[in-house]
C-alpha cells in the first residue's frame, strides 16, 4: 500500500498537482469480517432484544450514528411507543 501512495504522489508531482503535505501513510485494518447493513442490523437488534445492550447503543451501531444522534432517535422511538390511540385501547380504527 505504501508503494501505491508513493506512486500517486510522484505522478502528482510530475503533473504539477499539489496535494496535502507528505506524511507517512498509515493504514488501520479492521480485524473483523466485512459486514453488510442487514447483518449488522440483525446482530445489534438481537442484542437489544436479548437485553444485552441498550437501545441507544443498538441504534448507534446499526446506523453508525454519534451518541447524541442515537440518543435523540431512541427518545423519539420510545415516545412513539408511549402514544396511546383509541384503536390500541378499543381495537377500532387504523
């Protein structure tokens, strides 16, 4: 990988393209298996359903949200669940 960065940098210099200052490239490899959105959602949903993580953590991991946004989303979801409708009480309407 470092060689690729060096080649790209050299090409940029050759054609007079200025880039960011030269730095030693660093690569952080994730030690996990590549995952898709559905498998991540299923995994964290099951942890939440089992009571192993809280709703905010599940939302943060599923949607890759910062803590503040996950907290707001969790509050919204919980508030929606609290709403009581005539349909819910009497089994009528939509």
